């Protein structure tokens, strides 16, 4: 339902009509504006094509007088909001108005007859700024709506009921001291919960309540700036500034809030260091240790942090040569340290020119002058009773070995450095773990020996000499003394060869057997050359001679050829060696020479037995152990082989393990004469096999051993076997297969069984021994002996007497039992 915009020309409802169009409801895709006019109006809609459609509406519509309600209403009566009225309402009470939506019934109530809307509660715009409601007119008689449900908005109108606030306050900030006027320090921002679009309720301005004339604030932005030039931190460091924010653009009646901004002036280097005074004095005893502090001096700086760091320096060379100065980082003091020892007798006073300056300078404040200061420090050296001072820092003395006890070695001297020059006394520092070789005269400082010295035993002696003042023995000084024992020729030379000298049996005459050398415990100055010869008064040695090589070595030379170890294995050769010292000393050594059969093709003179051991790198004990291990292994192998040979497997399988398997034997068969290996009747004569049922893995009992060449007269003829003449070999094989399948003693796997059939039906019978061996024959075959040489073999096979057959049977039974 559209209403002509001319219906909003009423000045009172102009604003209401504008708001209504902003929140007009959507019903069936059309916006609806309800008119106050009681006449029919035209509604214009803009289509997508830009054309205007004119709709003729009936004379009906909503009428209300107000769309706003003030917040924070605390009157005794409900606050009147507006009135709803429909064109269909004739005033006869036939129309009932219904209100629904946000707050309907709880906050907003409607008079169903008159359409008047009231607010029953106090509203807060800051909690909810507007409410969306729906109105509908119902016919009381038919209980049907007279109009479609329409939507309208009730907006809560703001009042200035909230003061500005600083949610993050109070604030802490800083600004460098000596900053220029207008330097930005901090920005504050206040918030106002009132409606910023309605009036000046939320329009805030800032001002300084406390903190002038040092700082100012921009009324609109809230930026705090410095308002006073050259603010000095050393004069005042902390400032507390109170900033006010007031709404209503600062007008009278506006609400306000405030916050505190704590501002600290940070330090800059705008103050140079200053000595409290220009002259200082310090007393230092001459006994002060080098490298230790002897005094302190301090310059003050009003700045802090790195701006107050100070570097101290000694300006004059005289003071810088004896003393040094450094800065204590904690106290910022100048610590004076002694660089060289003080001597009151040489110099009693020193004057130091000391400067102090900042290490971090700010170029902005160079106009203030030099950031350094000077002072003078006078150091007075105090006289101290000092211990004696030796003329040298250390002493080196020499003495010959074997000198008599009491020989003077040397002397030490010391003096009292003090002006009184007290007499000095000397002592040698004794140690319990060392033997005493020297003593010192307490007055003169002369050192003497107390016992004989041996250079070969101890060539150097280190002792410590102490010196004390006679007037003050507690003051002592020490000095190291080193005594070198000089060598004399008191040890004869000795031949250095201690092992036996090997002589090969193949040695030729004139051949050098060994080159020998000598050693001497004395110093090389007393024994650097040696001479060798045979002892005097001894007959010439027929086997060996010695040649002095004149280079402190000698060669032993064979005088004959062919030495035999079996004839004489060891030779002893005495040799005399002299040194060229003063006096000349000599010694005689006896060399042992052993004759050996040396290895050929090598230069090493090692006996063959020893060479074998040496080449193998094994000792005799190791070889014996290896040999024992080899013998034990051989014994184990022999025992194992013996046990294997003594353990024989039986040729016949036990009755508990009977199977029709192929059994392989390594022994060579004996042809037809060999009837003890296994029964082959089952393979060649099916009829005999059916009758006897011989097992092929058990020795048949019915077969006699052929111990005699006489044929057995009692034989079985083919006719006496009761063989089925009509038996077919195929049936025989099938029968054997069935027996093999039903036999429980066979192994659980397939086995190959081979059968052969010789045949039956000959009138003459079979001349084979296979058939007759299966049973006891009662025929007399003695006549075979008369048949000639051709039947001799058969007669030998079957020509055994009955008694002999019985004996053979008993023997077979005993063997089976065994």
C-alpha cells in the first residue's frame, strides 16, 4: 500500500515521515507508508524500467502522532508514545488494535480500543536505541484483520546522561629533559556513551586542570605537549598532569571526566663531571704491592645512566709511569693502582694530574662547554722497614766433584735498603726430605760443602738462601742458588756389549766378528776417546785378535777359519779399554763368544734354533703349548674314528620296523649261490610267494646255507606247489597292490615294488632253484651226481645230506637269534 508523498507535508510529521520511509516494512515485495489523510490517495511505484505505476487504494490507513520516546523517564505515569488509528475505525468500538514485536506487552502497551501506545518502563538508549513493533486492526465481530500487519519503529531519543570517560587511565609517559616547547608528549582519548549524531551530548573537548605551565593539551585531539622550555631533570624529574574531558562541547551544563598523566623527564647528558675539590693527597707505604690499588678519586656527575659514565686519565708522564687509573663501574670512582715498586729512599712523593670526562657526549649541548674536569693528586711514599735485598736475583756457582769437605763454593751478598743499614745474617733453607750438602757462613754469606759430591749421582744442586736483618729477624728475603758439580775423570770406561757374540762355523780368517764400543760415566771432556787391546802379559790368542779403529770402537777379528760348535762352543776373550782423560783410567772386560751354525742367505748372526724361534716370534713355552693342543686334537680324531668303526648297523631291520622298501647294500653279491641276502622267490615265483609269504627284509628260515656241495635229495617239484595254472600275471600284480595298500607296516609314502613272473605249465617243470628253495623238498636228487659234469653245479646246490641240512638250519636259527 503506497501513499502519496504529499501526505508528509505536515511540518510536524515531516521528520516522522522521513524516519518512517527509512524503516518501512516489506509486505509482498512492496514498501508501505501509512497516511494520516482520510481521503483516498494515489501511490506511485517506480518500476525497473523507470515507469510509474498508479494504484488506487480504498479509504483506509494507519494514523499515529509520535515515533520517539525519551530515555530515562521517571514520571509517575506511563510515558505516552503515540496513537494508532485505522480508516476503518468508525469510533463505534468495532475495531480492536493489537501490538506485537520487541517490548510489546512488557515495555509498550496499547489501548485496544483507542490505539494509544504508552511506555511503562524507563528506557536507556545506551542499552537499546530502537524497538521494532507490528500493529494490526481486527474486526471485533468477525475477528478478521481489517488491514495487513504493518511494521513501525519506536526510537529512543538520547539525552545527555553519560559523562566522558578515560577507560585506560591513569597514564604514564616520559619526555626528554631540555625539550623544546610544543614537543608532543602523549595523547589521551575520552569516550562518551551518548548518541554522537544527536546534539552535543557526545562532543568532547579537553583541558588541563593541573600541570600548567609545564604542559598543555589540544582541546580537540587530546595531544599533550610541553609548554615550558629547558625543563631540567636535575631540578625536577616527575610531573603529574590532570586532563579533563567535557561533553556538550564544553558548554555549561555538560558532563565531564578526568584522568591523570604521570610524566617523567628522561636524562640527557647536559651536565659535565666535576671534582668536588681540585687537590687531593694520599699516603702510600713503600711496601705496597705492584698491581694493587693504592687510592681512589671521584668526580661527580648529576646525570644518570650512560650519560654519567666517566673515564679517568693520568695526564703527566711521571705519574703515568708509576701509577695507572681505572673506573669502577659501580661507584664511578677512579681507582689508582701501583705499576712499579716504590722506594722511599729514592723518591718520597709523586704528583698526579688526573682528568675526568664523559664517554657519551650529546652534540646538542656542546654550547654548555667542555664535559671534563681536572684535579691534582699528591702521593706521599711512606718509609717502611724492609727486608734485606740481595745483590742478584739468583746465583749460579760451580764446584768440582770429589773435593774435600769444607771447600768454598761461592758467596751471596745482601744489604738493608733502609737508611739505618742494619747488619744482615744468612741461612740456608733446610728441607727434611733432602740431604744436606752445603752450609753457609751467617755473617759473610760464604757457601761451603759439607760432604763429598758426585757428579754422576747429582750434577746440579738447588738451594735457597735466606737473609734477615739482625735488628728485625722477622723480615726475611730469599734468593735461589744453583750449584753445578764439575766433572773429574774418576770412572773407568766399560765395554757396552753384554750379550754373547755369535761366531758362525763358516767364519773365515781375517773376518770381522763384532765391533765393540765403550761407555764412560764421566763427562765427554774426560772420556771422549777410547783405546782397546788385549791384556798385557797374556799369550797371544790363537783364535782372535783385536783391532783398534781409533774412533772409540774396536773390531774383533778371527785368526783362523772354521769353528766347530761340537768341538768348542764357547770362547772367552778379555779386552782392556782406556780413556784419554786425566788421569787415564782403564778396565778389563771378558767377552763371551758362542759358535753357532748360522743361517745361510742372511746377515743376521743367529743360531738356527734361536733363529727359528726368533723368526716365528714365539717363546719355548708358547711352542710347547701349541704342540700339546695339536696332540689333544689328534687324540680326539682317532677316538672318534674308532667309535665310528666299532658301531655297525644291522643288516636286518628289527621286526618292529618292517617296511617294503628298497634296501641298498655295499657288498658284492655272490650270484645264485647268495641266498642269504634277501628272498627273491616273491619276485620270480608268484605261486611260491603265495604259499610261503616270505618277508624280503627277514632272512628266510627255509633256505639252507650251501656249506656242502652235495645236493639235497628232498626237493619240491613244481607240481607239488599247488599253483593255479590259470593265474594271470595281471591278477597277481593287482593282488600284490591290494596287499601293499592294506599293509600297515609300509611307510606313509609311495614306494616302488617290482614283480616278475617266470611262467608255468612246462611238462618238464622248472630247473631253476628259485622255485624249489621256497619249501622243503622230499625228492631225492642224489641221482644228479650221475648226470655228468653239466649238472654238477645243480648237484652241488641241492646235493646236501638231510643231516647236514638240519645242522645248517640250527646254525641259521642261532645266527638269527644273535
